C-alpha cells in the first residue's frame, strides 16, 4: 500500500512538472526589448537624474524594466540646437519604439525628423502656440505629452502685486531657449 501511494504522488508530481514545462519554456524565451529614445537639447540625462529615475520607475510599475525588456537610448545636442534634427533621425534609425523629448527645440526636431515614431513631449511650453500640434483635444500627427496649461497665470506669477502673501519680489528670472518658443505664452 505504501508503494502505491508513493507511486501516485510521484505520478502526480511528474504530471505537474510535465504540464509546467511549456510554461517554463515560454518564460525562458526572450521577450521583446522595447527601445525608449530620449532627445535633449542640452546634455545627457544621467542615471541619477530625477526625471530619468521617475520615468523608469513609472515604466517599471507597468512591466518595462531597463536592462530586462527596456533599452534606454539617448541623444543630446549639448546646447547646439542645430544638431537636433540629425539626432532625432539617429533615434529613428536606431528603431526606438517611442521618443521622449525635453524642451521645445527637441520636440520640433523629433516632429520633423521622426514622423512615424510616437513622440512624448515634455517641457515645450504651449504646443498649440508654438505650432507643435493642431489643438490640445486633437493634436494630430504622432505627438502627445505634457503641457504647461498654467501659462495664462504666468503674468501673475511674475507680478509682485499679484502675490497675496510673501515678501515683495524685486527680481525674477525666466529660463528660455535661444529661439524663445518654449516661453511663447509666458510673454503675453
């Protein structure tokens, strides 16, 4: 009797192992590696940069992990915006699945040079005023992303009399690109 129980357990275990073999074989097959392109008009985005860490952290929660099934490819112009069109074309040639742009010049270069690659735009000011998209509800083309919709309030942010609390502001600074397109609405 002891032999038949041990035999039944063995057969059950073997049956379970055999039924799991196809699953194990599937798990061992390489999955698709997704290629994320990053285009910046300034320097490289270091691994310690908060923007990069946040982006990769969010992607990891959705199953896209750098070094496992995600390859991070970046091109940067080092402050030479005239290089951006070529760099965007390089990303397209590298077969990236999506391009993330930092700033208006990079977004425009990606739009012009990588028309069939999805583009996620960040930090590009108002995309309608700068001509990146046709409209916010229906941008058209291959662009999507994040915009600064509070640009109508920019004058209040800069106007000391518009502040309800805090010390009076005597000086303020505005960061702009050479073209000034990234600050299109903040100058109204």
